[in-house]
C-alpha cells in the first residue's frame, strides 16, 4: 500500500497543478452539448478534449458554466437577497430554479471539509398519435418516466452522481417490432409486459469520480461513453444500454489526453452449462477495453487528432465465471495487437478521430474505423471491414446567436463489427455499441437548431441507404450474425455497401420547446416526426407521429433507425 501511495505521489508531483473544484461529468444530451461546443470553439483556453465524452469538468468549464452556455442571456441573480414578501420570495425561488439551481441543495463546510449535494426529480412524460382523428388504441403512444438524480462533491477531489428511472411506455410500430425482436427498449434495457401493448422497464446509472491531482482522474461507474464529435460514432457510442466500467484519464498539460476504459458487457443469451435446477440462469458476459489518445496541435490548438483501440474479449467459462487474460488490463495502446491481431477472436478495432476548428464558428470533424484488414487488391473482400464519417458544425450561422447547423455523413461496409463467433460481436445488451443501423449502409444527416431566450426549435432530416438481410441470407447488415455465414461466402471478394435488399429509411422531425429548468434541462415540447421506410419488393411504410410532453433531457434516445 505504501508503494502504491508513493507511486501516486510521484505521478501527481510530476504534473501537479491546482485542482478544479469538482470532478463531475457534463451531460451527453446533444442539445446541451451543441451549446457547449459553441463555447469550446470560441474559447481555446477551455482546453477541452471533446472527442471522448462525457467530458469532465475543468477549472475553466464547470457544470454551472455549462448551464450558462445554454441560457446564453441575462443577469440571473434573481434578487434572492433583496426579495421581501411571500410573493417576491416565491418569484425569486422560481427564478433560481429556472436558471440552474437544483430542486434540493445541501451545502456544508467545516474544519473536516465540505459537502455539496444536489437532488433533482427526473421526468419524461410524452403522448403522441399518428393522427388525432384516429381513435384506435394502436394509433397512440405514450411514455411515463419518473426518476431522481443526486450529484455532489466531497471536497475538491471527489464527486459522484447517481440516477434511477422507472418507465411505462407504448411505442410506434417499428420500435415495438424492435423491442419484441431484441427484448430491449432502445438504449434503456430489458422490459416486461405492461397491460396490452406496453412495456415496463427501469434504468439506473451513476459513477464516482476521483482526481488525486488535476492531470489524473479515475472513475468507477455504470453508464455510457461516446467517442468522436459527431451525432453518430462508428467506434463507441451511447446507443446501447449502460454498462459497468472503470475509466482512467491522464492529461499532459493542455495538449494531450489519454483515456483507458475497462467495461463489462453482456449478451442476452443464458451463460453457463452447469446450473443447478431451479436456479435463474445468468446472461453471458464479455469484457471490453477501450483506449483513446487525443492531442491538440497547431496554433491555438485548432486541430485535434485522436487514435482509438478497442478489444472485446472472451471473458466467461462454461459456468459463466470470468477469467481474463492479463493483456486485458494492459493500458498501453497497440501493445496487444501484435499478439492478437485485427483478425483474432478478440474482435479488435482501430479508429482515428479528428476535429479541425476554423473561423471561430466552423468545425470539421470525422472518424475512420478499421474492424478487419482486407487485401488492398481485393477491395470487395468480406474482410475489408471499414467505416468512415465526415461532418461539419456551423455555430451562430451568419452571426445569429444560437443558430447552429450540423451536417454529417456515415458509411460502414458489410459485415463490420461481426465476428466468426457471433457472441464476440461489437454489441451490448442486444444493441450495437457503435451505429444503431449496424453495418452495410450509407447515411446522410442534417440538423438545424435555433434558441432564443428559453425557447428553442430543432429541425432534423436524415436518409439512410441500407443493404438489408433477407430471410436466411446474410448480406452484412446484421452484426449479430456470424461473418462466416456470409451470403457470398467467407472468402468472397464481391461485397459492396448496399448489397442485399435495397432499403431506404427517411426520418423527418420538427420540435419546438420551452426550457423550464436548466439544472436538468427540464423542458416542455411539442413536435411532429415521420419515418418513411421503403424496401425493394415491399410497399412503402410511413410512421407519422404528432407528440407533446415534459422531459428532463440529460441523455440521448435514438429512435432514428
């Protein structure tokens, strides 16, 4: 123990700087992240490595600053010190809650240290219909989510957050079909039946974050991560359910960040053979390690370049007990690849991320993914498992504050993320760890966001061209199928994006809303969405939905697949 403390002391002494006040993470929600990105691009002094999210607070970018970036106007002191009379005090209280103060605040300071605890209720109450003239029960959808979140700081080195959500919902037909096929609600875990058409499910998340010094942070938690600066990620995204993880982040000055994540993933397949009668079978476990190195270079750190390595390991024996090779814990990137290689059963993946900032309002970003290396002379090889992303964000378009435009393109070749052993694929809880469409697709996405005071509007349009699988034939879209069951054979060289059943998926959405509280992004909203699904040989299917609701939007929910 003394040796461990000595090593930690030497490490922190080498990089010692003043500690930030908190160690909390900023929310993953895209709407909030967009406003934060607009601040990142203007202020290079923030020193933010944005391609590994959630981003942790820094001394220059705290949760309160994140709230302020989303408010973007006005003096919000709310006159709480000068308010007199019951009516004015209530008004000042409401003003503080609106401008970012948590529902319950507990603060304590003394000789033994200080504590800051914030507790907030969580909601996602929605109601929608295909057509309000249609009285059929199947034409309606609703979401009834209640929860609570607590986050706090103990001293200036340790922070924590925990949340719990309880849900009852009904969904549009295409999401209902997904739930029934994969036994999970997208991004929110397993379900049980609720009444006739509904689903009952729960979700918990949380983490503990400790920084012995500014340049090193360790987290133990249950949650999600997102690699890259795009709406999608082809490497690691927040598409699937939460997972247990340990995350270690090391910074060198402001220009280099190295992240190691060790996670425990799960296939929803019973694991273990020797299970006593009457005992509930556990699901099959697998382990994952993700490493990301990011650097900020050139004048004013305009360019960020990142390198990613991911490995999914066989982790369980026939009794579903985990046995991990010591290489799993190796924190040094690339040192395991010479031993295992990209084509091993460990399902190794390499990636490159980048973001280039110019004109203080535009950033170009993207990533490349290499799941398996095929021969250069055979670009159609089944082993040529690659993906590519390119996108642009234009903040404060035409110098109009809070008007943001985002355009993005994604493509992934057939059979990417799949392995010979289908249990080692790039997935968790029956969902892709990367893109929700799996593989064998091209996708075009556009967002336009505008915010004026507490009101906002979002327009979204996306088109996906997918080569879908047909009955008994694997054309490379389904990551849960073995790549050795490929339709053209495991050694085929004629594979291309779009092979299989030609399918187009269009998503259109417009949403307007009003933010009630910035502490949890509690907002009233209403909108219209439509999904247009067209597959060769089948009639076009449209899923229109008019909806409204009340939501604390802290995470991302991906219904656009």
